[in-house]
């Protein structure tokens, strides 16, 4: 065993970890719809990414405007757009929908995204609230086991380890895992919501400019 593992060995207890981590997971799962729970787990992947920046999409929208001006609005139907919000707005523009319809599409997309992101934040905040309680449950279980085995010194030591480490694991899970994840996701969601507001004006302007041309093309 390496020196590092030897040092950490007294702080490792699978029983306490199972009580705290398993209890927290079960409590969160019982009060959360499965779709929202899956979304909260997937959201962890975005923590390591940079904050959303609308600048590349704004450049793409400007390029799309130039293409539409030179080759007609129908040429936009052949462009590849990775962002789903911009893609939906451009599809509406190609179909001849006006600026009000495009603005509505963008706002609905933005609202749905914010709701999904806030749902993930709430789930991780809930995990941060539950984890210390599960640590207390583990502590009580350890104490009950300790008092039930007062004649066995070795069993008393193991039960005391569960009691103490469960509280430790609950505090760590809440304050070093779940709460930081929730805070990071909330920050990313706030930045993305503000950045996506910048996309609305140029897309609405493109729709206003191209709607008459799209109507003429479709009429022909």
C-alpha cells in the first residue's frame, strides 16, 4: 500500500459511503422526475466547458445575411447551422415567417432552455441539502450498532467509524460536490441566457428584410 493510501485509510469506510451517497441518490431520485434527473446528470458535462459566447453565432448570422442578400433567402436552406435556436429561426425565415414569429421562436427556445438549466440547478441544490441529513442518518446507524455491540471492542470501533465518517461524507458531498456543481451550473445558465439575447436582434432584422423576398419567391 502506498503512503498516500496508508494516510487516507482511516478515512475510508464503504458502509458510511454507501449510506450517505446511496441515501442521497435515492432521496433525490424519489422527488425528481426521471427526465429531469437525467438532464441534471448530463449537465455535469458542461461544467468544464467555457462559458457560452454568442460571438461566433453572431458572425455566422452576419454570413447568412450576406448569403441571403446575394443568392436569395432560399439559399439559407442549404446551410449547416449547429446551434438549434439559430437553426429554428433561420428555418422560419426561409419559410417566409415575419420578425414577430422569429422573435417568438427565439424567446420560447430560450425560455425552455432556461427552465431545463434551472431544473438541473435545483436538483443539485436538493442533493446538497439532503447529503448532510444522510450523514446524520449514517451517524445514528453507527451509534445504534455501537451500543448493540458494547461487549465487542473491535465491533465498537467499526461502528464508531461509520458514525463519524458518515457525518464527514455528508459534509463533503454537500459542500465540495453538490453545492459547487449547482453554483457552477447556475452561473453558466445566467451567462448563456444573457448571451443568447444578443442573437435575437440580428435574426429579427434578417426576417424583416427577407420576408417580402421570401413571399415573392414562394408566390412565383
